[in-house]
């Protein structure tokens, strides 16, 4: 984000520091924003779900997303 400005403003200051992302709900929020951004840029629905990523389920969909 610093070098390109891509996704600038998507995350607040607390979300930009991984040390602040401690609980499940915070992780889901950060991932949901990321998935929404990718869907917007690619203009296609992503099959992964942030709740499943955090739970460690459907790793093949998570890997495809990444």
C-alpha cells in the first residue's frame, strides 16, 4: 500500500498491524475486506469465505484465493 497506494484506506490503522488482530471476529473482518476488494478488482465472485478460512476449513478454496 505504501509503494502503490493499492487498497489505501481499506484498513484502519489498528488493522494494518497484525499484532492487533487477536480474535476470531477481527480476523474475519480483515479477511472479508480483502475478499471484497479482490472480487471488486477481478469482477468475479470468490469461493472462499472468511469464516471458513479462520476455522481452517476448505483449504483448497483458501489456496485458490491466495
